[in-house]
C-alpha cells in the first residue's frame, strides 16, 4: 500500500473541529486527536517528562506520576517564553507520534485534528488541510456554553491563535460551521474530493 493519505482538520477554538472529526470517523476515516495524544505523551514520553522537570521542577508530576496540569498551566501561561519552550519540547514528539500512528493504520486515508497545525509543524506531514470555521461571535458563545468560560477568557485564547484570515489563506478547503449551513454535505463533498485526489495520485 502507498503512503497513507493524510488530512488535517484545523480551526480556532469553538469552530467545531470535533464535529467534523466525528463525521470523518463515522465515514471510516481514523482521526488522530492531537490534544488528547499530547496530554498522553506528556505523561508517557520520558523525553518530555525529563524536559518538563528540568524546566519547572518535580512539581510537574504528582506522586502517582500523573501530570499536574493545573500547576503547570499556572507557570506556563504567565510566561510567553515558557510556552515557547514547552511547545518546542512537545510539538516534535507529537508530530513523530502522529507520523508513526498514520503508518500503522491499514486504510488509505487518515485525519489529524489540531488547533495548532502550522504552529506545531504538523502541516509539514499532511497532504491536505481542511479548515473548520465560524464567525467569532458564534465561536465565543459555543465555548461559553460548552466550557463555562468567561467571554474574556475565550477572547484571550482566540487572540493567541492564528487569525481566521490567515487560516483561510493557508488551508486547502473550508467547512463553514455557523449552525445554519448543514455541515454533513460539506464534509461529504470534501471526502469525495479527497477520494478522487487519492485515486488520481495512485493512478
């Protein structure tokens, strides 16, 4: 079998990436969830563990060896330099983990869901990028209702993410998820296009 065809699903907070990823899964396309895998690697990968301990001390992990997420977040998100150091440590391991995972899948096409596709370098190991987007107000209300976050907290996160205008320029395809336009037909059309692309590549 040729190298597995790789799709990235990206978008800002509250855009609905997970909805699209679930649809892809239902259509038989395995999806790698970067957020959950990164959290797993921060506990299971000895290289990451050692790096975090060097940066922040033994308090990064509790007595059972689990990552002390709230404690670590309180150190990271007050220091831009700390964020960059942690990202430089974790992102290459996530990219390598996805690469290995993708090669283990015995299917022609896989997907990866990530909010930080270009920042992490994952864009370098995928074939096509699908952007899921909605207007800022819709995204804010979704996150407020889903996570109980304050409006300011959501806006702060959005301000730290790549702008929608930049994403629209960088991504190959887009799904508009504003709650009014049906998402499923858009995802179906995208998958059909990817299947044709894969057929042409393998011809």
